[in-house]
């Protein structure tokens, strides 16, 4: 499968990545080559074969549930200690949406 | 200083020497730390050295000796930890700029169990960024160099851990193996590297790459040392629901030999692409087992040729979801000056991740995206079933499978770094074990043109005891 620069840019946006123009071209070429290699899976008839998302642990082991009891956890101070920007035990992030242009002028 | 030590001790000998007062844990730790100080500027295996912790842990062992207490399995043993395993308060970068300033608030179960057994943690080792790579050239902190030839790669992704043991900077090291990241660098550096059965060791505290493939395992200078480390770390952990509740044997029966053992030789692993020198070494290792009474059985793993394609779909898909958490909010790098949240996500990730990580996130996003999911991701999951079935059938006819670990010995720095697909193909012999969830170990098996060759032993799920017994017979 050969993929275009446009598909690369769309995929990058889905993955929350920004690619400079020269990277997009390079990635298009490399991903096309890798996907062409992956296309050999199409040779196999897998119609009746179940998908395997995980190593089949269930066959080897009886799973047991742990008791549903409250245990100590990190707490908000420690859990937020690595945040690039925090505020009193919260994570602080930039605005999620922008204000409409007219509101902006009024404020 | 020669970067390959002339003499090596074992865990058993070192513990005995500490117990009987011939040496102290502090002296052993100081020797390891001074070796790191001398060699690391050349080899770049360690990203952080935890000298204060190491000396405190060593002093605790010496206090036990003075108090006449019995020593624990790893008392006084210098251990290095791959930098994608968290230790409370110790920088954990995963070889990435995005985690440059991360200080974990907790410790991985595997590391915790080593420490409870008396291990002396000497530092965190360099690796390919987020464990993605086969040469260690993808670290944001520079490549690790192979102590056998410093112009060559140590393999990856756990290259720093392999080098730490190969060069005697630590007696044990932990790595993680998603597609061969313990076994391949062990092979290229001439040490033992063990990937346990999926679920044998808790993954709690391992920064996730491919959650259905990742396993933690040890590097050691001998099969016996590796089995001691496995014993300490193995067993269920309620903090990882995929860790197995299967009973943990002591893995200590290494010397009972291979008489009558059925060894599977898969033709697919000895076909085109295997270098001649590697083939000779591996065949002589197989011959050694035959002389000791093992029988060889020709087996076939017919879907092997699809394994690399299958693996790089599953692994990149899982990576693209796992690495979504690095968004500049809870930890890690945040780009300056973004006005809106989405812009902050995009810029933080783009500035924080290196090219190989981006490439894999992109591939994973693509194979999971609407319109391509069935042709790639779903297809790969079904091929994964076929690959696991190949092993199930093979293990009816044989007890273990012997193969080369890597198609060639250590390649030169820069030799494959410009060609991602060629780099992916260097994992061809190791990735099937991760797809099937079975254990594998690489053992040194001679040298070719002065560089170490590794032989791989594969066993059925939870077959580590027979795998280690066969590995031990290769070693002696």
C-alpha cells in the first residue's frame, strides 16, 4: 500500500503530532514501504481464524478476583507532583475552547 | 581499561564471599561504581548512577552479615535497571526527551522484589526511546556502544543493560522484551538474556509499549545467575492483572542434563538471511546438546515468514494507544506558549518524541484507523493466532526449540539507522515468542570474527525450567 502525503498528515493529526513538510514526505515514503511489507498478510486466508489480542493466559490459569476493599492511593499532591503546571493538587491546562471573536473584543 | 572483564564472579560466589567475610557488599558495590565511572564515558550504558542508594543498600547487607543473619538471594549483588522501569524518586526517562524531568512516585514490582532480595541498585540504563529499536541508536541521550567493538551497536532496545553486564559494570541487569529487546542485545553483547513467559513477571511499573507483548527479564553472565533473578521476580502481583497466578518453581534444576530431551529445529530459522558465521556457531551449539543425549527433530513453523509484518502491526497499534498518555498534562515535557489545549498536546508531543517513536505512533494510528482496521490490525490478530498454533503443534513433537537469536553479529553504528524496515527485519527470530507469549532465552554460543553469537532456546508457556536446563547444557 502506497500512502500519500495527505494521508500522512491526516494520520499525524489523529495522533496529535505536527509534522514539518520535509518529515511528511519522508514518512510517506517510509510508511509506504513498511505497509507494502505488511500487505503480505493478505496472502493468508484467515476467514475462520479467531483474532488473538492477548497471549492466552486463561487456558493456563484460574483467575481470582482480589477483595474489593479500599486501599491507600498516591493522593493528589504526589499524583500531580510531576505536572508541568499544577495548581493546588490539580492539573492546569490551557483553554479547551477559544472565545468567539466578538466576546473577545468586548472583554 | 579493557571493557570486557577478564574474570567474572557469579551471584553464588559473590554472596558466599560476602557471607564468609572474604569481601564486603560495600567493596563489591564500590568496585562496580568505579568500573561504571571508568567505562561509562566510552560506552554510554548508564543514564543515571545511583551511588548513594547503592552504598546504603550494600551497607544494609554488611549489617546483616555482622548481625549473623542469613543472606537473601541477591544480597550485595550490583544490579542495573533499564530506564523504562520506575524507581520512586529516581529519574526515569525511557530514553526520551519527553520524560527528561520525570520523577516517579512509585517503584516497579520487579525492582521492589530485587531490592527485597538484597540487590544493590547501581543505576538506570540507556535504551532506545520507549524501548523502540534494535540498535540503541534511538535514545535521545546518544547511542550505547558495544564493549566488544565500540564502533558497533549493542543491539536494542535494552542495550545499556546488556552492556552493563557484558562489561562488568553490574552483575545483573533488568530489561524489557517486546519483540526481542532483551534477547537480541544479549546475543550481540555475549551475555545471557531471558524473556519469561508472558505473565510470569509483573509489568507494574514498566512504562508500557506493547502491553500484550511486553515482559520484564534479566541479563546475567550465566544461566544460573539469570535463573536466580527470575526466581526472585516471578509470581503473581495484584497490581498487574495479567501477571500469572501459576505456581513459581525454583528454576534451580539446571544440571540434570538433556539426555532424552527432544530439540526442535525449525527450518524457517535457518533459511536465507542468516549469516554464515552465526549459522556455524548455532549448529555447533546444537551438536553439543546432541552429544549429551538430546535428540533433534525437524519441525516447521510455517507462518514464521509473516511474523515480522504481524508484529509491527500489533506492536505499533498498542504503542499508539499507550503513548497517547504523553500529552504534557500529568507528567513530562510541555511546549511553551500554546493558547489552546489541542495545540499544547500537538506541540508537546511533536517536540518531545524522537523520529522512530513518531513513526511507530503514526503506523499504529494508521492500522487502527477507520477503513484500514480490518485489513491491518484485525488481520494481524488472526495471523497471531496462526503463529501461536504453529508453536502449539511444534511443542507436541519437541520439548524446546533451538534457533539463532539474531541473523548476524553486532552491526556498525549507523549501518541500518536510515532504513526502518531493514532495522525491523533484524528482529525476525525473536518476535514470534512475544506474539505467542512463550519464554525465550539467548545464551552466548561462540564468536564469529571476534563478535559474540547468541543461541536462542524457546519453550512452551511456563516452560522456563526445561528451557533453562537446555540453556545450561549449551553453556557448559
